[in-house]
C-alpha cells in the first residue's frame, strides 16, 4: 500500500463538511430543526480554518526541508 503525507487542512475541511451533513441529516430525520442558512457559516468557517491550517502546515514543511538542506550543505563531507 502506498503511503501519503498527512494533510491536516483536508482533515479539518472534511470534519466541518461532515458536521454540515450531520446537521442536515438530523433535520431530515426529525431529530431537530436546522434553519436553511445555518450551514453556510459552518461550511465557510470550516473552509477558512482548513485554508489557515494548510498554509501553516506548508510553511512548517518548507522550513523543515530548507533546514535539512542547510545542515547537509554545512557538513564537512
């Protein structure tokens, strides 16, 4: 099985979209009453948070990669 790198931004986006689905499913099942406009802030907020998490993750990975290259470049071999 091929391994892939962990992407926390996609995890956050998936969690918020799953939450939106649960809100609509609960409303359809009669468990509670969800107004039609209540899901928009959940989805928009989740996507904005996922973008922020993805950006921070990208910055951290870029800094780690450049740090690895600098340590190899400074080695006396």
